[in-house]
């Protein structure tokens, strides 16, 4: 038996020569070939699969939306804001869509056609302009419902005061839009003022008594029409609110299932691998210790077993921490990046951090992704790059967050390193946020990881 076989036997294992000239080593329940622990790669691949599995719902057909993100390529949607695939836009910032312009133009056309079919007063052109303005104002009913309500009411009153006798259809639609937006009290107050002022506007342009003006005002703006418009707006508002509530419930249920699945996978990995890897590491450490104590040379294969066991334990610990991160612990973000740089310096790697731009309210999902990119990049530099210096750059832009990590390691354009699980994980995180990730050797030597993440500023 070779010296390596003796030390393996003392560590509680066995060594068997293979046909290809290599040596298969078994310690505990884990087989090692030339000092390479197969459990290391298995644990890493299983951790990656588990991480991706944790982002999926457990029941077939269900889809999980991780906290703060949507489908790959879409912007992050805060919980309970809009329907899936729509970006949350606060009231007052809603863009005017083509359909809204069509509504305004259609209402203006209806009012003008109705007015032109009636006898024209002396100031008819001004009345037509007012009617057209009141109709076109409806295009902004999503963006500013109260302002549209006021504009439609004032244009209807002014047109009646001039003598253009047209039903207040634009005001009815404005009532519907305002109630749909949740402005019920303002709508009721504006309608009371409208009903009270309309007879006086009719008295200005028509030769009628006060009683006749009040009777005429019922034809211009009937109370039943107002009630119907308000009821329709409230019905639509309640339907949209129920739809949003149902979507929130589905997202919360999916996230809870994903958290439960992640914890289950973490427990399985811990129970199946941690004990075996610990046995390997402890037995290898004991064998090395005995060799040093007896003054004998420690074989390289045994040192490889010890080092691989340590590395496997570290990798498994990191995988379990990622799986158990259910959001209840304080999330890592951009404020924690300086600590990563400090840790990298403590290992002997000269690391520099630069930040430019004005830090804003960056969403938590973007901050977590940025932190993981820097963490994984610096880890790869320390383990694989054989670099002496590294630099971390964070740039705050109006619509994006830029992260760049450079090193002066041995990577070259002609011989790029093969991507590992860590790089694939970074790419998946960035893609989920709709961002871009480039990781490749630099032309002047070394390696660069560069990411650009979309940022939706919080007002």
C-alpha cells in the first residue's frame, strides 16, 4: 500500500487503484478521486437548482413572482400597486393614452354636432370653442380627474350662458371619471354647485322666468343621468380594487410557498451533505495532524482532501444561507458594500471603492442584486483571479444603477475563464430585474464584471 493509502486508512477510509492510473479514495460515505471531492460539485449544482426551484411555486400551474420583481425583462412592481405587467404610476403622473385622446375628440365632436344642429346665437363661435374645450379636456380624465371635472362644468355653464343649448354630456363623463378615481366628495360638491348655477346661466341667455329656467336645467343636466354616471364610476372602481386585491393575494401566496420550499430544500441539503462533509474534513485534519506529530511527510492527496473539505463546507454554508434568506432578516444593500470591500482588503487584496452620482431611493430588490454582484465578484477575484488589486465602482444614474468590478488577475481575452455557478446566478438576478450583465476578460488583462440595473425612483 502506498503512503497515501496508509494515511487514508488511518483516517478511516480506503484507497483503490483505478484502471486509468488514478486512485479512488473513500472516506466515510463520500468517494474522492485524486483528492477531488465529488460532493463539492454536487452541492454547488444542487444549491443552484435549489435556488431556482425556490423561486417557483409548488403546485403545477402556479407562478411565483419574487418580492419586488416580475417576469424577466419587466420592471419591478411593488406589492399591491397595479395589475401584472403594469408599472405603478402615482395619481397625477398617469400618461395620456391614445384611447383617452379618442374619448376627448369623440365627445367634442358629439357636442359640436349637437350645437350646430340647433339655432345659433350671436356668440355661437365662442360657445363652440367652449364645448370643444370641455370635450377635449376629457383626455386627461385619468391624470387629473378633479381638474377635468371643473373644466367640463365651467365650459358647460359658459356655453349655456352664451346661448348654446347642449346637454352637459362632457360633465357626465367627468363625473364618472372622478368617482372612478375615488374623488366622491369632491364630485358631490361640484355637482351641487353645478345644479345650483345652471338655472342662473340659462337666465342670462334665455328669456325665461326663474321657474322656467329651473325646468330647462333639468333637460340640460338630468339628476338621473348624474346618479347613473356616479354609480357606474363607483362600480368600476370597486371592480378594479377587487382585481388588485386578488392579485396581491396570489402574489403573497406564491411568495409564501416559495419561502416554504426554500426552507425545505435547505433542510434537505443540510441533513444530506453537512454531516458527510464534516466527517471528511475532520478525518483529513486528524490524519494531517498525526503526520505532523510523527514527523512524517504528508501526502499531497491528503492535503487536497483537507482543502477540498474546507472549501465544500464554505460553499455549502453559503448555499444554505442563500436558501434561508426569506426576507425576514435585515436585507443586504448598497450600504453594506463598503463592508465587503473592507473584508476583501483584510485578505490582502488591495481593493478600492468609488461612488459617483446622487444616491436616491433605490428599490430593495435592486439593492440586494447590486450587493450580491459585488460580493460574488470579489469572492471570485480572491479565489480564482490571482489578482493583487481590484476596484469596485457604483454609479447612480437617473434611470439606472451601474456596478463595475475590475481586477488585474491572469484572465486574458484569448483564454477566458469558464463561467461558474456564481456568475450564472448573478446573470439570473440581473435578468429578473430587466437589467444587463457583462462579464469578460479585459483587453489589457484582468477580468471585468459590469451590470446595469433599471431603477424606478420612489417619489
